[in-house]
C-alpha cells in the first residue's frame, strides 16, 4: 500500500464512512494542479461548489435550532465565525485531508498542501462527496461532529475584537489602536496579510489573515487576550 493509499484509508476511518463510489472520493481529493500533468483528470472544484452550499445549509439550520430567539444579524455573525477558510482548513487537517490530497508534483513541493485555501476547498469537496455518496444525513453527521467544539461553545456575539480593543484603550485614556500592514504574500487571488496592532503601553501584536480586515481582527483578538492576562 502506498503512503497516499494509507492516508486515504485513514481519512475514511476518521470520518466514519467508506465510500461506495471510489471515483467520487478520488475526485474530491484531487486538486486542480493535477491537470498540469494529467489534463483529463477530474478535480474537486465542482464538488467544492456543491459542498459549500451543503455546509452552509447544515450550519445555518443548526444555528436556527440552537438560537431560536437570535436576530438575523447575530446569526450571520455567528455563521461567518464558524464557516470560513480557516475553520474548514482546521477540519481538513484534523481528518487528515492534507495527506490524502492528490496534487500536481510542483504544487505539492511548494507548500500548497499546507495552504489554508486549498485545504478549506478540499474540506468542502469532501462534504459534497459525503452528500452524494450517502445523503444529507451523512453529510450532516460529519459536519456536526467536525464542528462540535465551536458549536458547543457557541456564544451570541456582541462586539467584534477591533471594537472591543478600541473601547478597552479609550476606557484607559489611551489613544485608539493603530494598525499597519507588516507584509503581504501569496498570489493576487490568495493573498496573506501580516497585520500589526499597536496600543500605547502594550507590546504590539502581529497576526495573519486572508484580508486586511481578517488580519486586523485576529491581531486585535490576540492583543485583547494578552491585555486581559496582564497584571
């Protein structure tokens, strides 16, 4: 058994489902870069399109059930906290998708196997494959298990980290936080920003995000955590 075949078998064990349609599973695990060497190979972009919709439906339905009194605005904030490229990439790593992916030689060697966008898309493709191979309940069972911890710790949000950090600084008579872009990496359609946030009296914090806004929110959240722990 090859290393990848072992990784695929381990993936099925972790998700608790052995695929009846092996071609469907293989397609879900095939990155578009394989087409560089095998133009006829089917990749997972169409499945990712479907999986995104299946995932959205399952999580939206779960939020509606868990928070029957929450207004639409709060549900939307919670939804985007739970469902984003980072969250999907975390799930992908937990079930071993990174090792099971079939990628073009060049893509595998340049770190694409660790790329959050690639892993997040593969996670959505896997959800679509589960839906097509075993139905909505199978896909739902996987999603609710994979997202069990964040769903169990669900809190209705009031303010985002940037707002909270701004209020923290002003309440202590300090100037508003200052953000700056430390660096920008990646391709134009998959950028990665390193954002630094500075608040008077605290050591600056740096965090990464797929957009400036995401990087600022993460940096603010990290600085807030450190400020709360300070004596």
